[in-house]
C-alpha cells in the first residue's frame, strides 16, 4: 500500500485530472490540503464501479472541467511536491526524530 502514489503525482505533473479512491493520502493530494487551488480530480469510494464510470464520463464530456482540473494539478505539483521540497521535508523529519532520541 502506498501512502501517496507516485503515479498520482506523475499524472498531475502532466496536467491531467485524476479519478482515484480514498486511500492513503490521495484525497489530500487531489483536494489540496496545503493550498487553495481547488480540486484536481475526483475521489470515489473503493470498489464503487458505478461512481468510477460516472466520474470518467463526467471528466471526458466536460472540456472546461478537465482543463481546469489539469491546470490545478500542475499548480499543486509545482507548489507542493517538487523534489527539493520533498527532500527538505524528509530532512526535517529525520532531524526532529534524532533530536527527540537525543533528548531521551
């Protein structure tokens, strides 16, 4: 199980909306936990093939929605998920953990 699927970020970086289930941090990535850009895809319940098919048709038929979600996806990746940002976050976590262990 992936907490944050890389394929989700890759799709977003290519300017495409995602339709995904609410697993790991997909909902936070799609709906934007750290920004106010908006939704860049649709979250559906697990194993709900009816919602999946309706969401696919909705995105395919609505050119404006598809374009808007794609633009938001690229903004979010650039704003929140660039490589150097992720590396710096990992470093911060490791430093916090090492400081906690030193104090004990």
